């Protein structure tokens, strides 16, 4: 072994022993003698990385890759550095390059799976996790990651199998208990979900997400008195979380006007990746088609309109509204959903805002038609939206929307938050509010919005026209 090679080995050993100054000095000495030595730049990279100097580490490892692009370890370390500085797409590319050079590189596969999971590319993540597990079948974080991806893909039995394996290897892994509870919840095995969630919070008493999930499962089981203290615990851990407070108050019987913006945004951001499939395939969702058929007489008499599509989501309704629009704006709280809508290229403009605030912020009479398809399931009090629509529409402007039907409403009951977490509205409330807001009923129609647990969810479509004055 040459003297420079010995010095390199000494430098690398020093870095791994935590003797960073000594290791870096050795690497720099080698670079001074032989500037094209890729491994010396790599030693500087890992030393910087171990000291959380991520930008420095990236600069050094990029130099190593430039000098020796055939070394898989360099590409792997580049991926680690890129992920650390918030450049996940480039990190994914670096890990893939490392795997091209060394297909059996376990750490690169595991890290790639993790980044793909974070990017909500769950099918790709599951593939990488599975390939990693074929090399090392008992790595708990990889089993957990595979389970999370399978839950997101609707493969709940597979998720349970992998998460059970993770827990057999590490019984005190609170996150895996929380995740397997999610899978059991989807499989309608609530008691098993509750059992695992109780275990999760026993292991980690400050695990807010597990307390929330435990509260939700107890609530779905009809055990409201047990659910509320769980959500109180979650609020004590995260007192500024409006979503927890919303759920807690709803279960406790406090009348809540609408779901908080953060709750709606986070919920839809999580499911944006495969939202269309969940609705159209899993839930047999046909509300957009029913809605367009309902509005057909309008389109015949008013062929091109300025349309605001409230709660546009990924653009399922926007696709069908587009032929009837001279200009169309899609509005949604979820940035992830709007990214999907942007890919469809059917909107002239997209706005990431709460729907009433959006309408209030536009010039008066900006639109001819305001639509809200399956949006008011997250809004109980519709008065602000009616007021905002009145502002945004001219006389004879149209406001069309769907609601879940509140059948058997008690006297004076305007809306109700169901155990599903969605609002239903009484027909009397909608019509009284419309009259108060200066709107005339043009048409209404009962419909089936979707299926839930194999049962139809009944709704009603409304079309109102703004009266002069």
C-alpha cells in the first residue's frame, strides 16, 4: 500500500472514530499531493456530514462523483446530502444511480423507498422497500415503511402482515403500533386498532398522533366518553392544533360551524396522490357527472360563463365544467390537490384559499356561476359562503352546489356533524338561508353522492339564482 493510500485509510478511520480534524487534515494532505483523488474528497464529505455541515458535505461529495462517477458509495452519500439540504428529487436520482452501479446496495434501496414514500409515490416506495427486504428481511424501519406505503395503496392485509413482523422484532416501536392501528381501522377491526393505539401511547405518552387516532377509534366505536379525554391529551401536547380541537369539540357536542382550514388542508394533502382512484373506484363517486347533468339546462341557455369552482380538488368537476366556461378559476385549500389540478390544465387560474375568503376577495360580480361539488360536507354554517357568493355574482348569477341530506332533522336543526366527520344539511335550512341571502331556487334534485361501506350516501343538488337588489 502506498503512503498516500495509507494516509487515506488513516483519515477515513479517524473520521469514523469522530476525530474529524485529524481525518480532514489527512484528506487535505492527500489532495495537496494528488488533487484528483476522489476518495479524499469523499472523506471530507462524510466528515462534514457527520458534523451536520450538509452544504459543505454536498460540495465535497459532488467533487468526488465528478472525479469517479463509477463508485456507488459516492452517489449514495450524495443522495444523503441532497436529502439533508431539502432537494429530495435530486436525492432520488442519486440513489437510483447508486443502485444502477450496485443493485444489492441495501441502504440505497431503503433510503430511496423512504424518499418515495415521503413524496407520496407509494407504489414505487413499496417496490423499493420490498427489494430491500429481500436482502435483509428483518430491518424494522423498512418493514414499517412498507406497511405505511401499503396502507396508502389500500393493501391493508399486506400492511398488517409487515407491521406485525416489525412489532415481533421491536415490540416497543410506538410508530409501528400507530400504523398497524390505521390498517386495522381500515379493515373495520376497531378493537384491534384500539389495542395497538393504547400500546403506542403507553410507550410514548407524548405521541399526539396516536392519542388522536385512539380518540377517533373510540368515537367510531360509540365510546364518546372515552374518546374526549384522549383528544384532551393530544391537545395538551399540541395546544395550537385546530384539527384536534375541532374533532374534540365535535365529539363533545359543541356545535362547530366548519372544519378548520388546517384540518381540511392536511387531510386532502395526505390523499392527493391517489385521490381520484379512491373516489371514483373505491367509493363509486359520480357526483361530478350527476352535477353536470343537473346543470344541463343552464348550459343550453348560457353557453359560456365565468366559473368559480369552489373546492375544485384535483379537477374532477373542472374537466366537465371546462366546455361551458369562458374563464374558470379552481379554488382549494390543499396545495397538493391543486398540483394535481394543474396537471389537468383545465383551469385558467388556481387559488389556494378558503372558499368564502376567495369570493369576498374578488371584485363584485366577477363570475356568472359559482359551483361547490361535495365541498359543504366540511362546512356546517353556509351563511358566509352565501354572502360571499352574493358579492361575487351579478343579478341572475347562479350558485350551484351539493350537500349531504340531513333527514329527520330536529326542530331548528340546521346542520349536523355526522360520525363520519362530515356535515349534513337540512333542506329547510338551505332554503331559508338562500331566501335571506336574496337567492331564488331554480332547481333541486336528490342524488346518491357516493357509497360508504357499500351503502349509498344520499345528497341533494341545488341551483339558486341571485335576485336583483
